[in-house]
């Protein structure tokens, strides 16, 4: 039996279990990776919303990352909720020296509307984390936040993707879940020197969509860590998320998570 690749998530903790570190680790294991974590913030939340956030000192977050990297050969990593500019600035010098692909999910607002990225962290994210990442995975509001553009359709998403490539990302996947489309969700993949690709998936009608962005980026990182080409890693991650949405259920009150075990037939 081959040894699973070590996949690292750098993100916030979701006490409700549906997003953040918890969603990432479930996804990584379901797809055959060994998950490790650097926790950037603790959130008190459930399906009804976020009631509080506490972040460790930036130096401690950096210590988490250095310690993991000293102890494990990392095959790929992803970032999620990074919360503050000081945390981003503590992590970025270490990440710039990495020898593995990095997927950046620029988490800024929760499904319930709670702010997960402080205002001064947007510039730090744009300047410190985005340049050189192998893939940036914003949803429409996050892409608008980073570019200042108004995105209404796939063509606008392609334009925003090209602008984000100009900021230093090596590839950009703008997620289509926030686009107005009755039957399909279209993610837009932009890679330098290639024609932008529209990657459609059937829309799943469910209220249980907590943690979709975390799940998708973790699945892509796991695919990259297993040596898959970028396009293959993205499309397989789309398939994993689509199934997890179709098999989702509500474990508690409010917005439920996707079913990370769906592919395991549990």
C-alpha cells in the first residue's frame, strides 16, 4: 500500500465541523491524503452563524508552520482563513521558501455573513500570499474584493481571472456558486498562456452548503499533492464536491455542511 501524501491546511477552526480545518482534514483523508494543520484562528460557530473569533499570536502560528515543515515532507498545502495582516506577514516568509504547490482560498466572509478576514488583511493577502501561489480559488465576492471589478457573468470572471494572474497567481479558479444560473454552476479557470476555461457542474439544490470553498480547495491541494496535473486536480475536486453536496444532510440547526464521506459510501 503506497504511503499517503502529506497535505497541509493553514486555516481557521470551525467548532461546528463543517468548514475550515475540520472540512479540510475530512476532505484530505477521504481523497487518500494524510492531513496536517496550522490553525490561524478559533471560531465559535454552528449552522446558524459565527458567535466569536479568537486568534493565536502571529509568532505562534508561524511556529506551528515551521514545526510541521521540520517534521514532515509536505506534498501540497492550502490556505483558508488567515484572519489578520500580522498572521499573514508571519507566515509569508516561510511559505515563500516552500518546495510544494500552494492553493490559496482567500476566505473573507462566512456563509452566514460573518467577516473572517480583517480589513487590513486584504492588502497583505494580495501582496504577501497571492504572488507565486499555484492556484487562487476565490468565489465571486472574493474576486471582486481582490480586483475591484464587478463580476456578473462568465466573461467578467475571465477578465477578473486575468487581472489576478497579473497580480502574481500562477493560476486562478473563480468559483461560480455565487453566479446567477438556474441549472449549472460554472467555475472559471485561468492559466497564463492558455484560453480561459469554463468548467460547468450541475447545480445542486440544497441548503447544506457550509464549507464548500474549503472542501474544494482542500480537494484540489490533495490532487496536486498526489501528482495530478492542475486541470485534472480541479475537475476531480469539482466531482468530489458535487457528490458531497448531493449527499449532504443537516446534522444540526441552520445551514448544514457538505457530506465529506459521500465518496466513501458511508
